[in-house]
């Protein structure tokens, strides 16, 4: 089994485990133990931190992956790593000072609408800093082809910590306000754990020197700030905008819906952890045919796996919402809108990894700036009119436009194509499964209904994909499982 398949499978299992723990937290413990107000506060603070993270990191996490393989001598690699460890401080220090000096002005718009945010707003840059350096040390492990432990730390350990904190709130061992501060400490622990693992993989040797290609490194890092900021804002900026226009408790409803729909992107997140450095290597070596093959395989494999997750969510969504408190039931439409946007991300395979490693990456800056402006305008228009559904609709439109631009850019500039005839066949299977099972309800308890529907949908979906040979890799996995079962 190749390193991509091996670590992708491990990362997928870990990420699904993390999402399983996250599902318990987001759908049950947060909703029953913490309440809408503090749930909304946590969602707003973490979303703000995610938005600040690309700035705090100065793009170092992607820059490390992009340029590491271009250095052949160990001395050059040590100098490069040392430079990348300190590069984020060029933005962290001025951003921290600016946030401290202008804190009242920055926080005014949000605190005016939601005064309960005031004691926690300062946590946003702090957690953003923890996230930034976590990603940097995670990148150091990735370039040495070790992505599994970092994925476990970020996807499982943090969520287990939050689960423990939520249980502590339930038993009144800690107050709800204290819980918010403890979440910040959980992200600090995540950073420390990742740093210790990274230096165990390869102990860095500090060599203070400015790389010869420093101009190219800085230019690329600035690009990553913008492109990474765009990617994060497409995920989290809607929550920040909701807190600006609506009561912060609405973010609790939105977060539940977002979490459900985000599961669609789990396989993509898992595969990207290991496929990103391989894409960078193929780009550096100018292996166009291998890169194109990797592009197609990543796209169709993620479409098949992500499509199954999406269809299971869509046909069971009504039953899912019967399992959580009724005052969270306003997010079903949000699940569909955000779910479709996540699926479009999945359809493009390793498109983002290709773009950030191409010589044309500077051009994409314009696309990113346009997208951010469009997203802000659409959210400002639709949130006051339609609430959280308006924010989800704005996100869907923005993601569709942005992803289409990126897709056309890769096709035209690099002659790389993610789609084949199998793409259309896979979409047809999804449509058939949705039409058959969405309107088919059993007269049982919601959990039993979810179980029955999931079994039937999965059986039909897997059978059609296998018979039509949509994905060679998926078929190989099924064949291997069947051989093992029949042999046993």
C-alpha cells in the first residue's frame, strides 16, 4: 500500500473519529449542557480566531511545504526552517499591538449588538496565535511525510478535551464563562502537543540566515495569507457576520447546521494532509502527467466518498433534527445550502494544492480579493433579510463562484482536468438515491429511521458505484474486503 493511500486511510479514520466526538459535542453536549448563548459565544470566538490565523501564521505553513523540497542540503533546510519559525512574528507583533491599542474600536460593532461577548472578545487573537503555530509545526511533520499524529491531535484530542469541559459544565465543576476560557487553553495544549511531536520527527537545528530566495518566499507567503484567508473566511466569516447583525445565540443554531454539513468534507481534509506535499513535489519536478492523474483520482475518489456522506445527511436530516432540542430546529435549510457548497469543494480534489504550488499563484490573489468583497456584500444583504438562511445562501453563491474561477484557472493555465465521464455518472447515482429515499419515511423512532435509511442508501449507492466502476481505487478496496470476507 502506497504512502498516500496508507496515510489517507489512517487520516480518514482519525478524522471520522474526531467528527464522531465532535458530533456528540456539537449536537448533544453543547445543546443540552451549555445553552444557546454560550454556544454562540464559543462559535463566534473560534470563528474570529480562524479568520486571524492566516495573518498570524504569515502563510508559513504552506510556504514550508512549498519550498522545503527545493532545498537539497541539510544546512539549507535548517536555515529555511529557522527562518520560517520566526517569520510569523513579523505580523504577530504589530497585529497584537494594534488589537490591544484599538481594542474598543475593533470590538464596538459586535459588542454593541451582543454585550455578552465583551469579556471574551480578546481571546480571538490569542487563539488565532495558538492555531497559527500549530499549523506551522504540523507542516514540519508533513514535509517529513508524517501527517497522522498531527491529525490525531487536532481532530481527536482537542474534541475530547472539549467534551470533558462540557461534562464539567454539566456537573457544575466549572462555570459556563470559565468554559470559554478553558477552550482557549485547549488550543494552547494542541500547540504544545504538536510542537513536541514535530521536534521528535526531526529536531530542528537553529541556523539564523536569510535564504537566498527570500523575496520569492515572502511573495508566496503573502499570497498564502490572502488565499488562506479567503478559504477560512468562506468557512467562518459568516458566523462573525451573524454576530454583527443578529443575536449571538443564532450562531448556536447555525453552528449545529454547519457541523452536520461539514462532515461531507471529512475525506477531503484527511487526504489533503498527505497529498499536499506530494503535489508540491510533482510540481517541482514538472511531472505533468502524474500530476494530472493524481488530480483526476483525487477528484473522483473524494466525489464518491463525499457523495455518500452528503446523501446520507440529506435523506436523514429531518430525523437528525428530531434528536436535538426543538429550539435548534431552524437550520435544516442551512444544512442543504452549506452541504452543497462543501460538496463542490470535494468535487475539485487537490485543486487547492495545485494552485498554491503553481508559478501563476499570484494571479489568484485577485480572485481571492474579489471573493472576500463579494462574500461581505452578500452576507450584509442577506443576513438582515433572511437570518442564518441568508448567510448560508450567501456562502453557497460565493463558494460556487470562487471554486469555478479556480477550476477554470487550473484547466486553462496548466492543462489539468479533474473531471471525466465518471463524474457525471456519479452525480446521476447521487440524484437517484436522493429522489428514492428523501421522501421515504418509516413510522419508527428517529434513530431507527436513520439506521434503516442509511443501510438501504449505502447498499444501493455502493452497488451502483461498484457496478459502474466509478472509482478504480474504491473498487479495489471493496474487492479486498470481499476477498477477506469470503476467505474467512
